[in-house]
C-alpha cells in the first residue's frame, strides 16, 4: 500500500476538444490582430490655398454596392507561425477545389478563411471576405486542404460570432454554412 502511494502520476494529456478550442482561440486572436492592424480613415484637415478653381459642388457621387469583397490585411506574428501573417496566394499550388460559403444570417459578416499547411503543398495563409446577409460567395481559386473559418458581424442588432473547420480532399464544391453561432462544413 505504501508503494502505490509513492508511485508517480501519469503526465496530463490534452483531449481533442481542448486542442480544437485552443486552435479556435488562436484563430480568433489572429483575426483580432488583423482587425487592429487596419488603419483608420482619418482625413487630413484641409489647407486653404488661393486659387481660381471653382469650389466643388455638394452633390455626392453614387457608387455601386459590391456584395462580396476580399480584403486581406497584414497582422503581427508573435507566435512564430509563418502562415499566420501570410496572405493566401490568388493562384495557390496544389490540387484545385471550389469552396462555397453561405451566410444564412441576416447580418453582413466578415469571414476569415485560413488554409493550414499540409505535406501535399507548401501553401498556407488566410484571406478575408465580406458577405452580405442571406448571401454567399463561391471561391474557385483554392486548393484541397484543411480550412479554419471565422465569421463575425459588426451589426449591434444581429450578433454573429462563429467558427468552423473542414478538410477538403476532392475537386467537388465544398460548402461552409454560417449561422449566428457556428460554421458547419457540409
């Protein structure tokens, strides 16, 4: 009985849920740092210069509304992961695939799509997309691999904070579906 009391305990191990939660937390940190790195659009104050040019009219220009935009922005990388600060190439190397991202919410969401580095190819990194409510985007210039997705809205009336993960191993169209609290790989 005394010998068993002195026996060393087994070292603790992480279960799969803890590993997944750690990966999601790290991905949210990358997204937060990405958003913090985006400069604000503060205009410089005008300076008066004498001129013969007539003053501009106050009639605003009408610009078309885009439904989907892709705006990758650089982030700081304190963890040492070279993929965390890399924008995913617009012509990545690897076996091609198509990804559809469906936004089933009423809010406009920002989606960060992150391709994990695999042995099949040397591609990794992220892209960012903005998708209007109840809309989708089809991305045809991606490669097969494992993807982490994060989605969030800045709409104070409709809260969307979702994450999801999926591995694509064929050239068929893979679909990720965004809901208010999760992203499902279909």
